[in-house]
C-alpha cells in the first residue's frame, strides 16, 4: 500500500514539474481538459520544487524499508 501511495505522489509531483517548467498538464492531456496552465512566476517555482522532490522520491520506490518510513 505504501508503494502505491508513493507512486501516486510521484506521478502528481512529476505532473507539477511539467506545469512548473512548461505550463503543460500531463494529467489533463491524458484525461481531457485544458493542458496549458498559466501560472505566476512564484507558483511555477513552487511547482518545479515539488516536481524535483518527486524525482528524488523515485529512489524510495526501490528501497525495502518504504513501509517503515511511511509510518
């Protein structure tokens, strides 16, 4: 269950990274909706930082102690 939750968080973070860097929403592109988001410069920085954190978390998927860390 912890790895599933972590996977969803990473997908969301990577989507925010795309919004932050390119103002492009992958989830909307896949599921329908407006794929271009106009954002302020500050919000794009926050989106990018969250996305970079998601990239960092990918390594946690391959660790055996993910469930213990999630507690």
